[in-house]
């Protein structure tokens, strides 16, 4: 049995090069973590660290055993779980047996507060943070769409939508199928994922994200990381991919990451020339049916913004997310709460500026 005192653990902040050597240990940790954290899977984070950079890997270990791993970026006043266009939450992989002592060791080793950004408000991680942090403060709470599969897909479809909505789904799909040979391709184990990846990148670059310069392909380093990450995730059996095709050409694409009994949707893209046929909705329904067949999955996080105009109307379940500051007792209460207040003000003013920007542009945030 490993030692359980927090003083016995080694806490390190590793560069991308050093982090790469921990791939096998991190994979082992992810399979038995206190809470599934596939949104920060090593297969995804290591390519991002290597190609994009701007973060370090925080680790806690005891001898040869890796007990916690997650990436952070450094701000002037605090550390923050790493936020990238390909990640949607700040969950760490944390050892399930010694989580309390490991987290205490990590927190006590920090010289400034740590912001765990976008983590579920319920679960083992938040409870561990509450108990082990001398300073603890939730700075933001919001809810986003999720799916908690129970029963069959057909039962869900019947109870989730009234007859009028189901008929509309069917009518639009029939109209789309009239345009040519329509198929939904699903990535299978042993199959090359690259075509699915390339189709998503091309669709996203062709659409409004490409016009704004926020598509993955607009950033060569991010594109390289994404391609490598998808190959890694597929080998690890954590990647799911769907492509809606018309006459052999992709018109909608979506992927998800699965770890344990949890899943997270990734990027979605569609050909805007077919917008009147709602290809984005069609691929969500197809992926929902596929995910229902994986009976081990208990929840799928949409990874979407709150009040998303499309996914909120399809997935009616919600997952509550929080941003949480923690700090050791070596940081005074006054300093801690001052930093928390400054971050709350930044979030407030940034939100107002963002809303004003989209209003002036006549655009919707999505």
C-alpha cells in the first residue's frame, strides 16, 4: 500500500518534453481515476502540449507511481487549468485510493491559488477540493446540455419530443435524402480515422468558423495536435466519430471522447449549403442513437456553451459546471479573496464585452 501522508508525495510542474515520458503512466492512471476525465485525456493533452504549448503538466507522484496529472497555464496571480479550443473542462486525473492526500499535497505545494475551470459541481473531485483546500471559493456556476441515457433510443425519442417535433425531424431527413445517396458513417475500431478527421477539418474551415479565423485548420499547430490526438484516442478506443454523407461527400461531422462511463462531445461542423436540412441536428440525432448503444455510458457532456440554440433543444438533461479557486493555508484569506474578487470582476466585464461584440456584429455566440 502506498504511503498516505501528503508530505510523502512529489509535486512537479513539467514541460511538454518531460510530460511526454509519462504517457504510459498517465494512461494507467486515467483507467482508474477517482473521476473520469476524458476531456483531458493524455492522448489529447500530450499532443497539445507538444505542438501548441503554453502550459505545463502538473503531476503528483510517489516513487514510480503517478497519482495525479493535468495541464495548467500560469496567470499573473494564479494557476489555471488549461483552456484550449479542443478541451471543455478542467478535470484532472486523480488516483482513486489516495485522492485526498494527493490533492492536499498538490495544493500545499503551490505559491499562488489554483483555478479549476469548468468542473462538474457534483462528484468526487469537487468533494475532495472542498475537504482538502484551506481556501475554497466557487466563482462561477452555469449549466450546459447533457445526455443521461436510460432505456432505448426509441423510447428517448418518444418521451423527449412531441409528435409534431418527431414528424419534423423525419420530414427534414426525408427531404435531405431526396438530394442523393445519404449515409451515416461511424468510425469503427481497426478503421483509419484520418478521413473522418480531414472531413471535419474541411467542413469547419469552409463554414463560419473559417470565416472568423477560429477553425482548427486556421492554426497549423492546433491542426497538427488535433490530427495526432485523434489517432492516439482512436488507438486507445476512446474516440467516436460520425459523418453524415451525401453522395459520398461529408456534409456534417462530429466526434466524442469516451472514458469509463462518461463521454464528452467534441467539435461539430456541417456544410452550410445544406443548412435548410439541419445537418447539424441530423448528426446529433445519429450520434445520440449510437451512444445509446454503448450501455456503459452514464452521461455525455455536450461541452457546449450555456443556452446553446441547437443542442439545448435536443438534449434536455443538464450538467452543472463550476469554476473553483483553491489555495493552501500559506496564502492569507485576505489575499485569496482579493484574487477571487478580481477574477469575478474580470469574468463579469468580459461577458458584457462579448455580448456587446456579438450584438454589434449581429451574430449569435455558439
